[in-house]
C-alpha cells in the first residue's frame, strides 16, 4: 500500500500529461521506468514476505518515560 502512495504523484502527473490540454503521451522511458519500479518493488515485497526469517531477533519497545521522569531509549527485547 505504501508503494502506491509513493507512486501516486507520478501517476497523477502522467495522467495530467496524457489527458491535459496538449494531449501528449508520457515519454516511453518514464513508462518503462515505472513498470520496472513496480515489478522490482513487488518482487522485493514478495521475497520479504516469503522469507519468514526473524530479522529483528527481538520485540521492539518504543521510548518511554522511566519512574524518575527520564526518557528511556527504544530497545529490542529478546523473544521469550
């Protein structure tokens, strides 16, 4: 979903260029680059999803306030 949000301005520009007052078609290089980007992003996303390795080796604990009011930094707590 995040990749769609990143590609939205580019797609909007391509649609404006194509459907705008001049009616020009987007440059072929831009369309090819967009297609390659989408395929590479989908491939990386699929690989990460299917990899199933725990790369963090722990559970993320966000920063918090300690009992004395000081900020405790974020950390990785080991999985039990």
